[in-house]
């Protein structure tokens, strides 16, 4: 596995491969890798000639400095997993390499950024868009792979590609879950053993909500979920929303859109957990 920490270094390495017509599959990460990441990488490796993975904790997408400070980092463990999955190229730049000057680009994603994660994390999606656009410009991948756990982020990136007319295919990948249903996330590492045992409540509640959709209206399902969380004092529910799968706008009836999902964000032991599940 080749490792680069400079933009010029990785660009010089990848340029000849692109000229030879080799395809590049790209997975952007912030490290603290887990099986969910590795699933994306394996798919990328199977579908392309070269697998490139970035490990970069992007400060622009953290609206909470404490969250940035506590974000898990273990590059040596990440390297070991990347070697095991057969990663060809690791891009592991520092903040000054990525942002020699303060980032000033501002994007307007319209309705997509005005719901759920948008109001909860001001500036988050702009920070995601800035770093993803920069990584795409550096790596110039043919395909980039993103997990559906961060469904709203995936929608933002798909819109970014259209807005900027970027020559990359975005490949959505299903949520990877632990055996007890908890959606895999780097943040899960911050849960104590006791809280980790109750964390699957989020997934169980989403499953119940999906079942209730056959007998309840969307508003009734929303109330059901909020009441479930009220009965679990360990959790602080940030939002539960039922929305269409295009612009992620709230729906008032099940016939309102061709695809509808339930979205949830809740804190457990000051660890923010997000998840979603398709209802229709």
C-alpha cells in the first residue's frame, strides 16, 4: 500500500494510472475504521483497478469543537485494516496540507440542508462539501462510495456532484449493522460497555416505526417514536422525522412520495447516534 500525506505526491502517483485508463474507486473517511468502512472499500476494490482511501478528520464539518477534539483517531490501526482489505493507496494529509488558507467556499443546497442534520449542525454540510470537492479534485476518482447511514450527507454529495458537474459516479452502499442492529459508526467507540448494551434501542425503535406505518399516519408514527424515547431516559432524542428520499422533506401521508424513510438522531452518554430505515 502506497501512503501519501501531500497533494502533490498523490497527484504525481495517480496521474500516470489515469492516463493508462485505469479506474479509481475512492472511499473518503475520517479514520477510526470499522467493518462498515471495509464493506465500502471491498466494493470499490471489486469494481475498480485502484482503491484509494483517504483518512482525514475534517475540522470544517464540526460545529462543536469538543466533538472534534474527542473524535477517535488511531492511524496505525487504520493502516492495518487497510492493508488487510487490499487498499492500494492511502491519502493521509494534515489540516495545513488540505487548507493552507481558511476555507471560504459557501454552497447552497436548498431544502436539503434545512432539515434534520442541517439545523442541528450549522455549517456541517458546507464543511462536508468543501472537503469532498477538494478530495475529488485531488484523487479524480471514477467512482466514490458512501454509506447510507449518513443518508442526508449522501444526498448532499449527490447534489454537489450535479451542481459542480463533477465527473464521478456516486455509489450508495447499504447500512452495515452490528449483530444487535446498531448501525456501525466510529462514534460507537466512545460508548461505555453499559451504554453500548442499550444503544440498539435506536434500531429497534426504527423497526417498530416501520411496522406501525401499516396502521398509523406519519404524524401518529412520529408521536409513537417520541413517546418511546421519553420512556428511555438514557437517550436524548434530537429529532425523529419521516421524509421523502429525494429532498428529505417531511411527509404528511404515505402516498406523498415514491420513497419514504424514517430518520433519527439521539444522544446516549453524550455520543450522538444517527440512523435511518426505509419505510416505503
